[in-house]
């Protein structure tokens, strides 16, 4: 069977992260949503997404296909039901379609003509940007069980102080020394070839993905995920970094989501709680205005390739787009469009030629190639985000 993950109607609510990737490639828990589905299915998947992303994330259609709503995280029970789908059958969770069967001869899909099967058990659905950190604890626990089942952890070094050792899993090649790990509130996963330097304090649920680094004396409160090749220091609480991003120095990051290839300058801090303890509102690309999150704690949402200088201060519920460059004293506005250059004193447009020069250099530092596909995507994001840059 051929499985295709589609963005669904949540794509705009998940911007700025879906400017540069399909919904399926959002990281929540230890794995991306795609990696979760592929691990359960034992098969690769392709994607239905925005046209400008199709060259990097193509769709492969075959004679028989099952389309899966990528905003839903898989479970053992759901995957079993998905595998059993046959012609003119669809799985629903309430009003939302989770998965449905199609063939290459179908001109259109009308669920009125489908047998609609309700999935009764609980599912995690990522519908808003803040769901990525607020549901991260449950996702870490599910991924931990999936990835460690039937496997044996590498031994915990004698210099590492641990609570609840059976809830700690260390992959091959990981190095850690003179750290303190408390896994009593949730599992701690330490990925392949990752490193935890001396003096780090970790409270689960926590995931340190492949080749990621915790620098000396890093303090982490779960649920937190540090994606592949990230480098982290300072204090972090209930946050998700997708991959290849750096917060290498002191400063606080809380209740936040950071995309790929971002850099937070030394002593960057974000607020995650308003002074009056009120519900946090956050910019919505879907409604084009600030919307209530239902959360008292909500910090920074930063899209791919954005950077900020030393001592940057982000207000509660700040949204930063793709390839923004923020610097200077004071609090910048709490919605910073893609390709913005400046800070609290004002912004100008960050020219693509300059922004792409930085992208190329940064990616080369980690032996990744900035190719034509990536350039085309970032140039398209520049164009579609122009309407927000009315400084």
C-alpha cells in the first residue's frame, strides 16, 4: 500500500513553521510526525503540500493509496485501523478526517460516498503552533516507548547522578559525564552521538536527538526536545527546537518552539508569562490577527533561519517569521514578519541576497549544502510574506 501524508486544514495555523516544510515534518516529541508514521508503518511516505514545496517534498501516487492527515500523531491502534482501510472507507475523529482510501482512477473524493469509521480512542492532534510545546510531553512518552521497545540502553556512566534509571535510554555513541538526570516525571532519551557536558541538570520528559549538544551547566526542565545537531546552553523549559539551531549561551527559553537553522545570541531571554498573569494572545497567520491561546504560559515561536543578537528580549507570545534578523536593546514587537531586519527601534526589509548569503554560510558550517531547492523555497517565502512587512 502507498501512504501519503497531507497537510489538511491546519497548515496556515502552523505558520511560520510550515512556510518551509509540510505539516508532516514538524518535530514534536523525539521524532517528526513523518518519522513516527514511517516507523509504525515500516514504509516510506510522500506528501501533499503547497506547490512551492513539492520539489523538495514530492507526492508519489500509485494505483492504491491511503491518505493520512499529518496533523494526527499515530498510535498502535490507529495504524492498525489505517492499514485495514479499503475502497470507499475513511477514518474520522469527530469532524476531522484522519485517513482515507483512494485510487488513481478517482477524479474526486466525496466523503458522503464513504463509509465513515469513527476512531474512539484519544489521539494527539497538532492544530496550532503552541500545541507543539504544550503536547510535547505526551509525544515524548509515546516516542520513547516506540523507539526503545525491545532495545537495550547503553550503560549510564558512573559519574552521572540519576533518579529513575529505568526511564533513561542512551543510544550508541552518546557521551555524558558529571550530569544530573531526574526521569521521575517522564522519560529521558539521549540520542546517537549526542553529548551532555559536565554540570548539566536535566528533568524529564526530555529528548536530546542525534548529535545534539548540551553545553556546560545547562539547565533543562521538561517536557523539552532538542532536535538533531542543536547546541544548547543556559536555561530551557518546555520547549522544542526542531534541529540545527543554537542557543549556546546563558539566557532563558521557555514554552517556545524554534525552527531549524536559528541562532539565539548570548543572554537572549524570552518572557513566557504576562505580568498580569492573563491568557496569552499570539499572532495567527490563519486569521491575520492576534488570537487567544488558552494558555497562561506561552513564549517564542521562531521560524527557520531567523537569528537574534546578544541580550535580545522577546515579549510573551512573540512570533518571528523566516530569515528575520533581530538585534538591539528593548523589546521588539511581538509579531516580526519574515525577512525583517532590526529591533525595538524599528525594522526594515532584509534583502534576500543578504539573507541567503547567511543561510549558505551557516549550513556549510554543519556540512549541509544550500541547494537550488532550498533557495527557491526561501525566495518564495520572501514573496508571500511581503504583505506583512508594512513597517
